[in-house]
């Protein structure tokens, strides 16, 4: 089954995507054009470069979420920005891919995001781990269960407690309790620090 994607970037990559059987519903060269196009053209996945002229990928994502559009977003990056992961997960990105990823890997990532997966590690996160390693390498206070890992991955994707509850078919209060337990095990005060530490310690 073809996966319709919206791409903001160059024609060469569009051709590669089409060669992988992905239908490009609309294209844009900057964030403003991307946002306007998505008002008229519903898509399954937004594939966006982090760095675009004017409104960049993260700003476009923030505005997309602010107007209530929950279309999954897959960001293309080089992981050369120390705050990239933190900013993108806070904004609500579902995944990351390197710009030079193989076409078949990109196709698989688009398919998984379209199916509702959160791609926390579609590429190596070693640069992120290395950058944040100095902050806190204290081991977790306990092991993490499968449900806790699933919730951590959704937290990394920018999901709220309500959205996590709906995704995992749990009560919102139950999710809140899980999040409190996760923060306690990681020894962190907030969700974004928990995600960064979980990545650093390879919990997720």
C-alpha cells in the first residue's frame, strides 16, 4: 500500500520517494508554504526538513499542532543541533531520519509513522548521548517494564497524558501515575529531562 507523504525539500528526494512507491500529495520549499498546503490537502505523513527558509521545520510543526492538526511528522536532520531532539519532541514530532538515509529506510520510516509508531531511534542517537552525557549518568533506581518503556517512547514523541491514555487504552490517571513512577526511577523533575536521560542510558 502506498503511503501518501507531504515533503518540504528538494526535488531529488521527491523522486527517490516516488521510486519507493510513495505518493507525494503536495510539496513545499518552506514552512509557510507547507502550512498553507496542508490546509487544503490532507496527508498521512508530513516529511519535513528541519532547516527551511523562513519558518523552519520545528516552527512549522509547532504551528501545525497549535491549530489542532495531529498529522504525524517525520523530521529530516543531521543531528548537529544540541537542542534539536529536545525542541522537536516538545513540539510533537513522531520521528527523525538522517537526510542521507537510504530510500528504503526512509520508506519504512514513513510507513511506520503512518501506522502510528513513534520513531525515537530511526538513526543513531550517539551524538545526542555524547552531548548530554555530562549532565546525568546516574543509573535508574529500578528496571523499566514494557508499559513504562512504551510510555517513555510516546513522551519522546511529544504526546500528552491524554493522548498516551488514548493510544494505550488506559485511564488518564493511570498514565499520570506511570509518568510519576518513570520520573522517580530516572531521578528527573520533568518529562523532557526524562526522555533525554532515557536515551542517554539506552532505556529507549
